[in-house]
């Protein structure tokens, strides 16, 4: 069961289009992004540490992170596909005309 949840997490993590979300996940899982003050870590190493720290997290945190990623990716897909409905104030239309 845990392997399936980790697989879902990796799949959702790979769908992220916003770097801020990825950085947030890294921060929540306490993954270092920099080797030193001026040198960023290799992406593969950061990704691997995210997976390891995710697997070492308690069940509640793993489920919360998976749920957040799923919701984030779902919202991004809706925005990208134009499926979100705009309110009349966003479209500039006036129903009272």
C-alpha cells in the first residue's frame, strides 16, 4: 500500500508546473537545495532526497502532501484548459444593462 502512495506522490510531483510548489514541497520535507551559499544542488539529488524524506514521513504527513499536490495539479489543469468559470466582474460584463 505504501509503495502505491509513494508512486502516486512521484507521479503528482512530476506534474508540477510551478517551481514554487516544488520548492514548497522540498521545504516541508526539509530538503536542502544548496550545497553552499553560491552553489545549488543537482536536481536529481534534490528529487531523490524529497522521495526519501517523503517515505520517512509519518502517514498523516504523506497523505497531506499527496492531497495538496493533487489539488494543486488539478487547479492548474483547470486553469490551463479554461474550465474555470469567470465571474461577471472578471469578464467585465454587466448583467444589469
